[in-house]
C-alpha cells in the first residue's frame, strides 16, 4: 500500500522551549518573527485544501518556469547545492532535505538557533567563527547582528562557496574556509564567538572531543561557544536504548548519528574547560508541519512539499526519516548550550 502522503498536515503541538539558562540575554520572548500570519491558516486547512492549493501553485510554477522542474537549484538561482551530485537514495539526509528546498537543517529549528544567537550576545566588536555553516542560514542571522568579522569552516566545498557569497550582502568581513572543524587553521584566540549546529551529533566521541578542543583553542579568554545539537532524554536513558536509537537514526539519515543526553553534552564541553552558562531544550520536530512553517515560511514549506511529492525516492526516504523521528519523539530533542571560556586558565586558577 502507498504510504500516507507527507502533505497531510496535522495540527501539532510544538511545545514550549524549556529554558534553564543562567544568561539573562537568553530569557527573552519565544516569539519567532518568521511565523507569518498565514501559518495558522495553513496548519488548520484540511489535507484536501492543502492539496488543491499545492496543485494551483504547481500549475502557476509550471507556467512561470516553462516546465522547469521546481527544484532547489531553480530556487537558489542555479547555485550548486552541497551534495547535489550524490545519489538521492544514499545521500546524507540533510543534503537530501536541502535538495528538496529545506534550508534549516538543525534539530531545534530556527527558534533554538535564535535563542543560541541571543545567548551568544553577538555585537559589533565580535569576531565570529561558525563551524559547519552548511547552507548559511545561521550565518545570515549572525551577520544581521553586524559582527566585526565572520569565518565559516565547512568540509564541503559547495557549503564554503555559499558562505563566500554572503560577503556581497554585508559590510562584515566574511571568509569561507574549506576544512575540518577539528583543525581550522585559525590562530589561537582568533575569535570572540564560536558556534556550530547539527554537526557534532554526526561525529564519533573522539572527533566531538577534538572539535570542542579546537573551539576552545580558537577562542580568546572570555569568549563564548554555542552548540545546537540533537539530544537524548532522559539523562538516565539505558545504554541499550541509546544504541537502538542511534542505529535507527543512522540508517534513516544515512549518516552516523550519535546524539548525547543533555548532561553528556554539558560534560563534553566542561571536559575541555568551558563553563556552560545557558541550556535550552526543544522538541525534535524538524519534519513536522508546524515547525517547517516556522523555519521555512508558508511558501517555502509548500515548495518543499511539492518537491517531495514529485520525487518518489526522496519521498520514501524523507517519510522514513520522519517515521524514526516520530517513533522516538519523546526520547529525541534539540539541545542548545552556550558556554564561556574562562578568563583565567583553570591550571592558574587552582
Ligand atoms: C546537518 S548539516 C548542518 C548545517 C548547518 N550547521 C545547519 O544547521 O543548517 C552538517 C554540516 O556539517 C558539515 N560537517 C560535518 N562534519 C564536519 C567536519 N568535521 N568539519 C567541518 N564541517 C563538517 C557538513 O559539511 C554540513 O555542512
């Protein structure tokens, strides 16, 4: 039997972002400015109306684009997307979602990203380093805060090219570097702010450690480090359950996924000398309609759904990913931590 279409919208409760931060910067309103006024209408329309709406958009787009397929390539002005040459059946889930038009690829969505940027308190004197900027969605938000400089380090050359393009949109000095987040080549103390999202989760334990060490090295004393990753809850989850979730997730997204419990994430940062000052958790609803509308807007969500509806391989894979996210809904979450590098090295402070 055919799988239930992904376009069948349900009204889902995204739930609150839990905030236990110590940083007053991060205690602001949860209002997401991208939730535009059409969102409630979209989420309350029945599946029949949504399909009708999609068909109309489809016809208009076909007319407007001379039967050109409504792909991300078209949306991005024919730019090269990371992973664009890979086979849809095997490519990493994040690049498959990007091919369908999805721009926000981190577990807590834009809401948790904005909370991280608030917690990092980016100002005009800050020198930013982003580890694994991907499509550059957070880079744009960070650059809107007008830092002094920005370096994005990604191992994917196409992602680096997307970052370099941002230089034309801002007065900030922007650099894109192709490389490993564990070995950025940047000088000691280069940055006042380092952050990365949805990247450490994909690394084995020793690579997680090396990347956090690199963030510590690159930061000046007093600098801030933000992460936004996939979390497991509760903290005392049995090891066997963790193994099952990691296996199912990795199979679905075709990337080794190793999320940690919230206290394990804190411990990874603290082991390298960071002091965690802010912690926030949100539901893992990356592929749920309400969060998609928040992250991508109404038009963006409809384009993504159209692309998915037209691509049977992508549809099967994305429905599979969504099924795994739903199966472990209560065990998975987005977690955001902001930490500080102490002014005085721990060895001198003792
Ligand atoms: C899931 S995407 C997330 C992209 C972006 N941070 C976001 O949240 O939308 C993962 C990104 O991590 C990059 N990446 C993975 N491992 C890396 C490493 N060791 N060093 C640098 N970049 C890495 C990938 O190329 C990709 O851009």
